[in-house]
């Protein structure tokens, strides 16, 4: 199953744990395939650096480089413009070109779209429920 992960979900997983960390464990076990673009990776790195400075006492659960080694980094040619927040369109473009089934996010601007060209935009909890549901 191919997915795109919003930055807020990945940052929550690495710095704070909870359900996002459970999703990250599935990724590290190769139970879920994550697709990202260079633009998304750049955002991940920027936010991670900012969070490390803001919360120096928090331990990083898994280094970003180890996580990104599990991701498929693709070149994106789609140019989607549908989100209320134009910064979120990169996740939609990546999901389209990566032929993903889901975007996993905690961002209300993305979640309000709900579905774009057959790509469901869901919370971590919703995604985990779908992933763990017996066929």
C-alpha cells in the first residue's frame, strides 16, 4: 500500500510518539510503502531541525535519515492546486504521481479535502484502523 505522510505526522512520530509512532513502526518494518518528493523531504528536514532546536531535551526516536531510507523518493510532475493552504498541494501532487491510496495527515486544510482523485486523506488513527482491519 502506497501512502504520502504529511510533515506533522512524521514529526509527531519521531518527537512525541503515540499513534504516529505506531505508523512509523509499520513503515520501518516495510509494512507500508511511503512516497515522498524532494520538496517534501526538504520540508521534513527543515521542521526536524526546528523541533530539535525548540525541544533539545526530547530524544529522537528514529533518525530522519533511517526513516528516509525506507521512503521512495520520486520526481513530481503534477501541479495540483486545491488545498486552502498552497503549501499542502505538494503532498497531493506527490500522491497523484506516486499512485498512492492515502495521504496521512493531521492538517485540517488537507483533511477537509477528504478525497482527491481517489486518494483518501485521513488521520493517523483512521489509517491505522484501515490497516489493521482484517480483509
